[in-house]
C-alpha cells in the first residue's frame, strides 16, 4: 500500500521544472523585443505583420519567432543551430533530451506525440516533437 502511495510522488519528482531563463532558443528568449532578436539573429528572411490579428512573426531558416505586444511570445526551431541553452538541438537523439532534461511529460496532440518540460517561474514550456527517435523540432510556448 505504501508503495502505491509513494509511486506518484516519485514520478512527479522526476519532472523538475526548467528555470524561466532557460526557455529560449538560439539565444532568443520569451520577452525579448524585436530589436534584440534582430541584433542576435540579423534581419529575418521573412516578416509577417498582420495588425488585424495583432500578429508579428520573424522567420529565419531554422527558427520562427512570434511576438505579442512587442515581446517574443513563442519560438519554433527546426534546424540544428537553433538550440536550447542546454544545447538540445533539432536533429539530436531523444536520449540526449532525456539526459539533459529528465523524463518529459508526454502529450498526444492532433499533430502527433510531443514531449513537454514546463517552466518554473513563467507560464511557458518546451514542446519537443520527434521523428522516430530524433528531435524534429523544439518550441517554446507560453500561456497568454
């Protein structure tokens, strides 16, 4: 009986939250203004600005940066140079993800299975999609 009560606590303990400052890709963090993004990454290959939807997005070859109220609100990386601060990059094996971050929460979404790690000080998280045993993309998503 005691084992049954302790098991959920042990599983939860493996799910250590990520410090908010580590929820970034390619050096770009949630909350950064557009000028800082351009200073870090240069001019975007494409800018999508839709004032009717309050949407601004910078697209780079390996990274898409979305803004809300003139601050980075989401990131999506698909290339091997758009890595997390712990150096997890698209193209890495899923075993590396687990070594760097521990066991993820697994969610089955409409687009397929994703692995998630939640932030500790912010309402943001890492969302990692896989292709087989490889990291296909990494996103930083935030609750509005």
